[in-house]
C-alpha cells in the first residue's frame, strides 16, 4: 500500500472515533480532489472496517504494554505507539533503476508486520516516493501522528549521492540527473533536522543507500552491554539513532546490508532488539561496504530505540465446574479442580484443540491462543453424579429403606427413587408378611437407573383342615375356612421359611419350606389329630396347676412328689438345695415355693421357669408334674454350598440354600448329603436363643468341595449364589503394623473353580489396600494364598503391588524353609475399592497340589525394605478338598 492522503486520513482514526469530522476537515484543507469525490457511504464503510481492525489490534497493544512495563520494571511506564515509515525506490524518472530496493523495503515491512509490534505502517514506493511526498511526510504527516511517548522507525532503500561539497543526499524518484541543479534531491542534513525536530521519544533511521555516512555522528569504541538493566534506562530516554549500510562510499545495487537486515529480523529471538545489537549482527555478513551506527542531535546518552518481538506463544487459562483432565491437541496438559483456574503456559499461538475429559464423558472446543496474553476459557458442564433406583415385581405396599431411612412405599407399578449418589447403596425392602427385611447392595451408576427385581415366589399350602391357621414366627398368615382347603401365602423372597400350623384338635407342627426364584412352592403339612387326654389330677387348693394324691399321713406332716417329662430337671423347693426329678420329699403342711432351674437333659436345654406355689395337705401327699419348657436356637447355613440335603436324625430339614432354621436348643446332630459325595456330619451344642453357624470349610470333616462356576473377574455379580468360605461376624483385622488401619479388615473370602481356572476373592471392610495402599508403605504390598502340602511345606500364590512403580507382578512357588520359584506372572487380577479377585490356570495348580484335603490360609504383608511385615492380617485355616 502506498502513502496517500487516504492513508493519512484513515490512519488518523486510530486516535479516537470522534476525530472523524475533525480529520475530514483537514482533508478539505489539503485540497485532495479525490477525497471530495468519495461518497459518504464509502467513508462509513471504510470507517466500520477500520474499527474492526482497531479491535483486533487491541490485544496486541495490551501485550506490548505488559511486555514493556515488565522490561522497564515499572507499572506506570507508557511505551506509546509504534510507527514504521518504509521508503523503497527502484524506478526513477532520470536515474538508473535499481534491482532490489523496493522489494527489500517490502521485505522489511513484511517481517516487521509479522514478528514485531508495529501499530501503523506508512509506505512510499517508486512514483509515490517523490521529493515532495517525502518532505510532506516529515513536515506534515508525521508531526500530526506521533506523540511524545511514541517510537518511529524510518527505513530508506534507494539511490544516494555525495556532491563536491561532501554533502550527502537521498535521491527521490523524481530526482534530476543534473548534479548541479540537484532538483528533487533531499540533503542528509535536512533529513537529520527533520528527525531531530520530531516530538517523539525514540527514532531509528536505517538507510540502505550510497553515501549515507554524513547522516550521523559515528559511535566509536565498544557498544553498550545490552541487558535488562540497559533497557530499564534506555527506554526512558530520548533516542535519535541512525544505522547505515555504508559511509561516504558507493553501496552495491544488490544490497548485502538489506539481506542481512531482513535475515536478522526474521531469525531474531530476543524479546527486545536495539540498534547496537542489530549493527553487531548485520556487519558480520557485509563485506562490500562498511555499515555504521551513530546518533543525530537530540539523542540522550544511554538512550536506545527498541523493536519489540511479538510473542509466538500464549497462555490458556481453563476454569471448569468439575474435576477433569485437560488435553490440548491430544496431549494431557493438566487437571482442573471445581471452580478453580489452571493456567497452561507457553502454548503456540493459533487455533488449538481443547478437550476436558470428565469421569464418564468429555467436552471439546476449538480455542484461539493469542500471542503474549492469557486466553480464558470457562466450562460450566457438570457431569451427572447421581442415578436412580427402581424396584419392580415387589408386592404392593412393601416399604423401601435407603441407608436406614424410609424412602417410600411401593405401588402397583413399583417405585423409582431418583437423585441418588453414585456408588454402593444399602437397600432394605420390608413387607408385612416377611419376618425380616430383605437387604441388597446395588451399585448406583451416574445417569443410569439401577433396577432391583423381586426374586421369590408364593407358598401354596394344601390339604388344610378347617380351622387350622398358618403362622410365620409370631405373624398370622392365613386360616382354612373349610376342610381340605389350599391357601396361597406370600409372596416371599427366595429363602427358607419355618411355617407353623396350629388348630383346635390338631397337634402343632412346623415345616421348613424353601421358596425358589420365580416359582410357587407347594407345602402339605403332616398334621395329626390330638390324642385323647388322661383325666386331670385333683387341683390343690392353692394352685390351679398342682394336683393332690389323696394319700393320708400323720397329722403335721405332708408329702410333695415332683415328676417331669423328661426326668432329670433341676427343681428347688423353698430355699433348699436343688433336686432332680422325679423326687418325693416330706414337708410341713402349708404353702411352699417350687422353682425350676435351667437344665441340660438328654441333649436338650430346658429353661428357667417362674416360681410357683403349692399347698401341701396336712397328713396327705400332693403330686406335681413339673412342666418342661424347652429352649430354642437357630442354625445358620449360609456358608454351606447349594444342593446339600440337610438331615437331623431321620428328619429332613431342607435343601441348601436354606439360610437359618429354628431348632431345639441343645445338641444338634446334622448330616449333609449331596449326590456323588460322602455324607458330611456336623455336631454342635447350641445354647438357647443362640445362633450356630455351620463352619463349612473350617475343619477337615466339612472341607469345601469347590463350586464349579466360570467367573468374570471384573463383574462382582458373577459370584452371586456362591457362599463365602469365610465370613466372620466382624472383620478380620491386623493386630499391629502398617496394615492395622481403619477399614482394611477382611470381611469375606470366596473360592471356586471351573475346568480352566481357580478363582479366589478377598472382600475388604472399606478400603482395598491394593487400590489405595495404606500410609507408610514405601515399596510394595502383597497377598498370598498358601496351600499346606505337608509338614512345613506350602505352595504359595503371591500377588505383589509395587507402590513406588504402580505396577503388579506375581509368582508361584513352594516354600520348605527356602523359596523355590515355579512360575512368574501367572496370576490375573482385578481390583476395585473394596474387592480383590485373582485367577490362576488350573493345570498349573493341579501339577503341584496332590489330591485330597488341604488347609488353606490367606495372608497380607508389606515390604519394609528389610523384610516382610505381616502384621497378623490373615485368615484362620480353612479346608478345601482338591478332588480330581
């Protein structure tokens, strides 16, 4: 673009929009005939276009201000605006044409525009670079543009001349060839005076022309040390500096100086470039002339002009409403925290791909990184962190409790609860007919609905006589209103239920019923009519429960005869010693207390009974049948694998899974039978109101035969239906050491197999140490499944987690005092927050474990650096039948 009045006019708009009318009046004063012909609409269009340009340069101006204030070290430093005058002349009216002056000038302009902070360029090429145009530039245009804080760079490439008086000139494009008329020649001294008179803080004049040496006062000696302290002073002073391609000599048409200048400007990486640095780098590549640097009047000592390099990088400030990983152009660059900003520095300027990766989703944008400034980007997206729970198939009217708090009752279409926090949820569903609430632990996933489907069925009771009622514990379920009636009761969750049947004329009977999933079960109770009762004994006067025999004794004496079924109950009369029934004692006539004490008789526990009173007749005998009240207890079968038929003597109690059964307190002798297996026997003495858990797997006689099930180690639900080998009433915790930390106790151990693999699973209380290592572990933590092969010989399956490297490795070996390694990295594992699952190929195990029953232990330990600290975090021995 060549300099013209239009350029002057529109460039002037950068000062302020309201100057439009003022500047238009100045054009009238200039008398430009072209301007008067411009339609008003075109002026307005040009104005709008200019405003867009000003807005785009605003960021650049702010960036320069920040840079300059940082360099000077003062927040109030005003660097002003940066102007550049570019003059290049190839084509002359009378003088010989040059080959590269104009293109050199344009190259200088190009690189300045691309790489340096320049607010405005004024360019004069060839026919526009007349003597009148150049003088008008210095006399009229520049004085009206530049301000006291501004900087001005002047570059000239063209003919120069030195006359007989040793005066140097710039030859304008319309300059005469006649060396005596010197028409349209501009003396260097005049140009020097123009520059000296400009009211601008910093000026650098670069002349690539012959005979430019008389422009300046040549700087002699070494140049200044250019560092941060230098610029702090130099930029505050008034600078008038000149850099020329030669002294009083001819400069080649194809300018080495010009090439070196453009190359310097293109390759420079200094944030601030001053004339001394430019001179030092340019002169090394110039051999055909002698570049000079110096000053002209008005220059203050220590002052310097400066070119400010545009930054090629910028910062990106990211603010997000939630946690997310930041990826820029596909590379991870940081992580956000909710509501807090994070700055990614020194990004290449231009369009960048910005991606935020949330826990379960991602969000991408294209952003433009502005050089030298921080671009802020905000994300308001908040990932869904809640889910919903839906109950389907449960009976209408059932109540739902979430983490112990009631959440609602089920209607005909079920119940859905929304807004639940993601993670494991403790769910209980209760119903009027059910003796206990059913418990679940579903996983709530963000943005999804987890459905719990009712798993159970109805009990159909058949063949009931009229008047017989059905009870579950103390709850009344139904009653037969006619003979041989069938009643449907329920629905009940899958499990075992002890139904009690009572009715006038019928002996009470309790039947254990197992309710499968999705099916009705039929129960026909073995009811028997009540036998005819013997005639009751005579009632003693003082007790409705005591009977007199009518025996006559001497006056003042009486007899008390005590019997019981079964015999052997412990009875105390008055404050005397306890006696065992049957017994007859002589007492004084009158009232006496009888107290029955708890007793263990014929493998059964009988309970204490309230004290009763009896009147012993004078001279007679009274016989008292003491009632025996038998205690009850429960047996828990939850550790017993499914498919075992359970007997107590000849009575069949049910088929596992059973859950719990109520049994008489005392000695329980149970037998477990399953096809193709030797029957297992279990005997236990159970106190009244106690619960005995069949310790399946904890002794050789109840050794676990591994359930056959193919497990997907990443899906906890694939273990459903497999009873744990160990499930203590309270978590097994370490007694000392680093592993003795809250929440790291072992709650359950599961083991099963299929044809290819052995699987085992460890459930932790709250914290899986292989997911979140305990505080203090510096090297590694390990778990081992140890199988006893013989005296002091164990086969160990070991999984190591190297905390310092976040890496797993495993090995298998036999330990008999010393370790003999068999295999490395043969275990596959999966971990979540509270569970660790491992798997090994069965053929590797089968080769090293003889057929038969072996004790197994699970231990955890950590490497202290000088040895393994076990800290007693391990399980008791359990027994597995490794049958072929």
